[in-house]
C-alpha cells in the first residue's frame, strides 16, 4: 500500500491544545470530505514532555505527523486528481493557512 507522510508545524502563536482541537475537529473532517477514498488517515502528536533523541537545545521541528495510506496506485492517482481540482485546492489552502506554518510543511512518500 502506498503511503504519504507529512510533518506539520502549527501556526505561530497557536497553543498546542488549540492546534490539536483545530486539526482533529476542523481540518480532519475537511480532508475526509475531499478524500473519502483514503484507506487510512492517521495523526500523531509528539508530546513535549516525552524525551526524544535530540541534541541539547534542538527542537523537534514539527507538531503533528500525518500518515495517509492508499490501497493502490489508482487511489494515489485519485488523490492527485482531487487535489488538482481548483475548489478542493482552494479550500485546503485556506484551511491550512489558519492552522499550519505553511512555510514549514514537509510531505513525502
């Protein structure tokens, strides 16, 4: 199954709890509406009080790790087609602008 991973940082000044609520109860429903064909769509939120293997003073660099699984290549192509639709792209961009530091978004497959 193909998988995409995203490392997302919250918008400057947004508290962690507000980020979590806005992501889960605002952004996630929008994503599920636009992309109902995802096989799996999960989010993980690293906790600042849990130790990470980082150098002293080094920040983790993201607030959410997102995984999006497709059943097959056709599902991945369906996702790209949905993202290419102007209305979907505009809705996602507007929503992301309220939630994420878009300059720090990192996604890969």
